[in-house]
C-alpha cells in the first residue's frame, strides 16, 4: 500500500508502526524528541526513573501482542515476602490489611457497575461510605485523579478490580519502560520502518497516504487545528526519591484516606538504583486548586509514617507535576466510546491514551494504535477496489 506516516514515537506510535509494517505498508515515523519513547522513556544515569510507574497489566490485549513478538522481554518479579509488605493508610494510621468492605468491593466486576452513576454513590449503597471512600482512594493507583469517587462507577470499578486482582495483573518491565521501547524500536527497524528523531512536524502531510497522529491530545489538537480534541485527565505530583537501603521499609503504601501511592520500585528490580540504595516513587493526585507543594506535603506525610528516617537517608530526589498526561478519565454517563474518535476523516487517524479505545492505562494507546492501522488498511483496500473498478 501507499506510505503511512506516523507522528509521535511513544508506545502508541511504535505500536502503530510495527502493526502497519507487518501488514506490508511503507512506514515513516517522526519523533520530535531526540529519543523515542514519549511517556514510556526511562531516565538515563544511576537512577532509572520512569514518568510514572512502569507496570504492565497481563490482562490486557497488548500483553499477548508483545509476547507473541518476543517484545515483552524480561520481567522483574515481585518476591512473595515483599508483596506482603504493602501498608494501608486508613483513618490516620498505617494498617496491614484494608477494611473488609473495601475487599468485598474489589471483587465486584465492572459489568456490575452502572455507567451513569458516580462510583461514590454506587459503592456507598453496596458497601457503606467508609468502604466506598477507601475503594475510590485505592483506585487512584490506576487513575491519577484527585477524586475517583466522582467518576463513572463502571470506569472506576474496572480499574479497582484489575488493580486488586489475585494473582496480580501488574508486572514490571525489567530496567523500566525504556527497555521495552528499545525492543519495539528494533522490531520496527527490522520491518523497514524509517524512524526520524528530532523531526518535528508542524503540518500534516498532504496526499502522501494515511497519517497516524500519536501525540498527546493537546499537541494533536494544535496539529489538526481542532480545539474540540479534549478529554479530562488526571493531575498528579510525581515524587522520586533514592534512599540508602534500610531493612523494614514497606514495598508499597496506599493511602485510603485520600488518593496517594508510594512504591519502592527497587524491591522487584534492584538495578534501577546503585547498590545499597533504593528507588521510591510517590504518586499524589492533586485537585484544580492544589499545587505541587500540596502533593509533596502529602507524600512526605506518608513517608514519615512508613519509611523511618527517610529524610536522613535521602541521596537524591526529583519532583514533577504530570498535568493532563495520565490517561483519560470518564465522568458519569460517559464511556471510552465518547472520547475523541480515532478516525478523523481524510485519511487522518488519532491514537493515544485519551481517545475512543478501551483498556487500562497504556492499553488504550495500544488498542487505539491497532485500530487506527486497521481502519487505514481497510480504507486503502476500498480505494484500490474503486481504482480497479474505474479502470
């Protein structure tokens, strides 16, 4: 078929490039940054941090797709003894187990939850206000939103159920997301994809085959000249710390009083930090009227409870705000089908984690990328059929 142009070299763009090249398309991928990866980059240097967690859920379609192509690579298993070291901040104190009502709520499947009712109202009717609040707060680990209870019950329940599944769906890419990106890039090269980094595209190519826009939604809106390309996302403080190792630190700390998550990523992958140090990331959703300082203060309160002498043990820290870059969230009455459409018309397709595709976190990027290429291929077959008919 004709050339397919892909704008954006993150997880969605690379997925689209590989899918199109496997189907025989001539693919050119443009990435404005000097390296590939987008939000799936892993920092260079002694502290291998990611722009958020680098968990990949085995229940999603991308798991099978990556595994079939040998792209999944080595995973960092979580030792069973360490998995038991998760602590829950509930009613101002650290606890080893969450409330019983929370556990019961987590077993419910998403199909049981209504779309047009907020999670807080629905869960309160089933489990009571305390369990509903705790369940909503815990779901923040997969939402990055300051008030998950206000979102669609169906949307939140799916994420709660998958985040608490036994055995755990969450797996960790050894070495961070950057290792997965490198394998995907190598696969794309093998298939003949032309990859151009430091290549900023300010206008859509015209008359040169389908175009897949795989950028963040605000960038896509500017490129397509379409301000309607918006959807709500979370706003989260990311607080990375390297601490000198100390026995007794928890694996993770979940705040059930307000959404917040602290995780020791070197528990399962010690190579993310130098020997004798451990890498911790706190993710604290903040509301519209809150600042980065509010999120950092929240993180420090949790660290004070769970990580003894963490201030004295700190050897490195980094603070950032992830604004509108944490995936779509659905309000009551909306589903993924209501998000910006993948097919924008005239051979232009939009992919990413805030468009009309199902899934959890990175799965939305994957499913939208595969769907975009599928739509482009079908349109190309129709074009060829019409050309043959007219000839």
